[in-house]
């Protein structure tokens, strides 16, 4: 597994070197000084985050979508625990990219991804990105209540990533899709997509990148993207996901990437437990 991770890291670094000139193309005749922020005291990366369109938090919309991670509460406590454990394990292994997937559909992976992203955003001095790569059935934009956007166009090189991103509190960016994508697996395997993701990471320098990906056993999209990430968080639905399905997913992940853990979702027994708080 260490050899696999080392090979992935070397390939990623090679792509960054080859694409370094594409991160911020210089206009003809531009000088280095002209490309700096107007206020030299403001780091360029801070300005880039500040320039992203602001996401207007809609508490009523989010609550209907079962998203509570944007505020500390009894409802968000379980996501906060998962956030802290995930961040600790990722930091210990120097991982920055995590894919959140599930064996099948309707396991709640997108809801979990958004709750985790908002929970991370409550941490001081931590920048994170959530990228919707469930290109066959994108749903994050619906849960967030955002306008039409197609980050897949940026992956195909047809537009800039910033055209399809919104930012909350200047430290949580969402790259979203409102339309499904044909031939999504082929797109995710394209080396140019890897370059786009690398350039975004180098440009915005997020501490954590969360990728909401397609169910593993429903299509080959997530499997096609495994080489571009550091670890995978697998979401299972209680009374729906079988042990055989979990084992199959774990075997596929183990051959290509690192399994961060398995989350049991939709567990009615746990919902009946008394919630502990201060």
C-alpha cells in the first residue's frame, strides 16, 4: 500500500510541475507586479477565496435537507465527532483528498458530505472544498439551494472552475453541478481532469478536499477516480447495505487507495438514544 501511495504522489507532483504555468496564465505583456493583489498585505490565496461568489446560507433550506453541520448543536454532534476523527487521521498520514462514496444509492453520502464540510468550516484557520463528482446524479446543489452551475464544464476545459463555485465564510468552497454528465467515467479517467484538480488545489491551497462521488457498485465513476485521491470514506445504510456489498467495496478500494473508515447511516436505533450535550 505504501508503494501505491508513493506512486500516486509522484504522479500528482509530476502533473503539477507540467501544469504549473497554467494555474494563472499571464496576459500578454503583463508583469509580475501587475498580477499581485491590489493590497500587497493581502496574500494572493486569501484574495482568491474572497473573490469567489458568496454562498447565502439558508438555514430553513438546509434543515429540510437534514444538514445541521453549519452550527454547533445536538443534531450536528455526531458529524463533529466524525470530522475530528477524520481530520486527525488525515493529518497523521498527510492526506488532503478524501472521497465519500457508498455501495449503492440512497445511503445518504451527499448529506453526510455536506454536513462534514460545514462542520469543518467551523474550525478556525481551516479551508476546505467540497467537489460534487457524482456526475450522473448530482444533488449537492439542490440540498444547498444554489443556482445553476456545471463544474463538469471546467473539468472538460470549457470554462474556469471559479464559474461554478460558491464560497461560504471565505473558507468553504463548493464546486457544484446541476446537470448530469454523459460518459462521466471516461471524463473522470481523463488525465486533463487530474490536471484541473491539481491546479485548483495548488491555486486555492485547501487543507482538505472532499469529493462526493457516485455509488461504487452502481457504476465505475468512483473507481475511475481513485488514483486522484488519498483516502475513501465509505457510507453504508443500515438495513439496506449488505455485508457482501461492503466487502466488495472495501476490496476494490484496498487495491487502489486507502480506506479511511465506514460510516453506518440511517440507523434508527441510534436515533432513539438520548443525545448528550452540555
